[in-house]
């Protein structure tokens, strides 16, 4: 199957409200371009340097989302390039993004990354700490919380993974109900190649697919 066929097959079976993001780590620009030609409008990138290379060749005909772990010393480059950062998990990172965006007069939509499997070695904020993080950063003027993102545990059986998706969805709804003035809970980013159907069942409206598109 070609990249084009893969994208078309996934798109054909998606509910109307669900957006397909192509996770492009390790892929050549030609493959990404093929995916764009087949209807992809959001590219997810894990690494700044790789993203810069892709962006140079492809440009701004799509939206670029950062989905990797963002180090503080890379924030300046990240805010210049990306349209959304999906992996906020600390006040410090949010503050750095806010101040770098201020310099270039940009307001950055961000998602809070939830460590829904509560894995100590993983990035993301534990579910029980998400409300206080959102509340604390909701006052920053050059960053706008737009939803939640989660990966879920890798080795989980599907029951465990579903429970993680459900908990993240509930958190999403609960934060929405807080009606914090400067945030808009719009995107629930969860589900990858092996799990996106389950994620959609549990409320995801942004799915991040790599292997099923490019492999
Ligand atoms: C690689 C990656 C994906 C896509 O994973 P696949 O299993 O290849 O579909 C999604 N989200 C993040 C954060 C990733 O790093």
C-alpha cells in the first residue's frame, strides 16, 4: 500500500469531527508530501531539527504540531515554527513558551500532556495534577490551552489502555466545566496506529498516526 492509499483508507472511515494528524518522525519529506497530497492537513513532529528540515521543504501549506518532549533550550525555535505544542507538562515549560511567544508577538495554542498510565519514567502530568497546572498557566497571555493529549502506556492490554483514554476524556470534560476564561477545551488528542479506533470510541477528536500511514 502506498502512503496515499493508507491516508485515504484511514480518512474514509473517520467520523466527521475527528482530525487525522500524521506523525512524521523519521520519515522523508517526500513521504510527508505524499500524505499531504492525500488529504493530511496536520503534521506532528517529535524533534525540532527534523521538523526544521521538513518545514524548509514543505512550508506552511499544513499545520505543524509539536508532539515530542520539548526541552527549555529548544523553545525559541519551537515557537517560531509550530502552530501548536501538544506536550505541555509543567508550569516552567509553559512560562518559557509564553515569554518566547511574547517576543515574536504570537499566541501559541497548547495541549496539556496527560501521563494517563501514571508511568514515572514518562513525560506528562499525572491526571490528578492537571487541573492545578491548567489553572496556573491559564493566566499566561501568549499561550492558550486548547485541550489535552495523552499517549497511554505502551505495554498495556487494551482494557488498561481504554481506562487511560476514559480517564483523560473525563478530565477533559471536567476542565471544560471549570469555565476558565482564557482556555478553550477543543482538542482531545489520543490514539495512534494500534489504538485510534478505541480512542475515537472514547472521545478523541485528534488522532496521531505514524506507522499506519508511512510504514
Ligand atoms: C510516533 C508517535 C505517534 C504515532 O505512533 P504510531 O504507532 O507510529 O502510529 C503518535 N504520537 C506520538 C507522540 C508519537 O511520538
